[in-house]
């Protein structure tokens, strides 16, 4: 019987485990890659050690990628970042991420073997707290960004209003029907103003997909970040905005999170932070609208809420920032 692509890729990943003398742990088969770009498999080795194999998958021909992203960018970014960490912090004393065990062959490599970080048992709301979120963002911002620049074969993402606008312009044909000419012109003016307010701020390391699913808190209460397929530089508010909008926590918890992020910011600093968050959310909304249009045409079931998110980001004010 002919194997399906998923079965053939899984068979190839299991063959890698056999070559490494590792055995899959069956009760972790629910793991999935957020971008469907890799197959994660938890495996045991001799001596009681546990590992995570990330086997990178060739994307299906009909996969809708974000504007400007090539099929192998996810693998190149993640492996490039782990190689950087292996150079500046091999024992992960400064940056809380899994340690690298083996990088597979190829360009880009087809797989990556990492240490396995078991998360604490319990509901996410009880395991991951606001202190963990802010500690991880602080650690990200502390990594010297110049170490990422100019690395060969590393397609660095740029998560800032200039980068957002560049991607959005590549989405023109797909989103113009959804947005209409008037809203499209509003979007262009909005990002021009966002660039004016945020240009010149120090760029920081940006995870790019900073959500609860990519945070691991151990039984000891130590937070770790995983999944670096979207790593890049840019807007210090990007990861916060990404986490805030994707969180399904109670409204009051999210309100407190926002208040804590703004902290003691006043005047121009507060305005710049608001523009950083608004531009991130506007980019996310337009990206979702593009994906919905390419997948569903004008029958996109999420079109209305994503247009509402876009309009809220464009307008700002108390409806978006109730603190």
C-alpha cells in the first residue's frame, strides 16, 4: 500500500531515531508543530534521558505561507538560532531554551535533536503566570542582537512596522477585495504614522510566535521558550502583543497584563508602545484576512472578527487599551 505523505515522513523520522538508538515515547504523540512545518517526537535513550526530535517537513504544494516566507525558512531560522545559542550560551545559563544535542545533516538540516523539557502538570492558567511571561521577554531582550546579523543561511525576520508594511504590500492582490480601497489607504497611512512613532527605538530579539503553547514551565517553576521558527529582530512590543491577543485568559487577567506592560510609561514612551502594539495587531489581522481569502474566498468564516481586530488596531484608544 502506498504511504501518505504524513506516514512516509513519520517513517523517516522514526528511522532517524533508530539511527540515534532512541525509542519514541508513545504517550507524547499528541505533539504538533504550530506551523505544520515539523514533526516533533519525544524519545527515550539509554540511561533514562529523554529527547525531542524535530523532523522538518517539506510543505504541501497548496500550503499558504505568510507573505515573503519560503518553504525552508522555518527550519533555517530555528537551527540558525540554536547554533547561535550553542556559541554564546551552550549550557543555557543565560537564555532559557532547550539544549542542542545533535544537528542533522543537510542544508538546511532535515532534523534537530534537543533535550526534552517536561512541563509541570496542571491547567495552563495555574502553570504559566505573568511573572513567567515577563521573565522570558526580559531574557529575549537581553540577547545582543548584533550576533544575529549577517549569519550565513539565516533568513532573519524583521518584526517592526517597516517589516509589517513590506509584507502587507505583498498581500495587496489577496486583501484588496476584503479591505476595499478606502480601508487599504487607511492602512497605508496608519503604518506610515507607526513608523514615525517607532523608528529609532532600539531593536530587540523577537520570538515571533510568543504564545502559551511555546512556553514550558517545569515542576520547579522555571520558564523556558521553545519553537524558534519565526525568530527575528524588531519591535519590543511584538511578542507582548502576540501573546496578549492570542491569550484566551479571563478579560481581567489580560487587562492586568496590559497594565503591567505599560508600567510606568508616560508621554511619548507610552504612545510609542501603543503604536508598537497596534501595528503588530494590524499586521496580524491583515495576515489572517489574506489567509482566509486564499483558503475560503469571500466565504471566510473569520472575516468579520478579523476586520474588527484590524479596525480596533487602526483606531486605538480606550476600546483597545482599557487601562
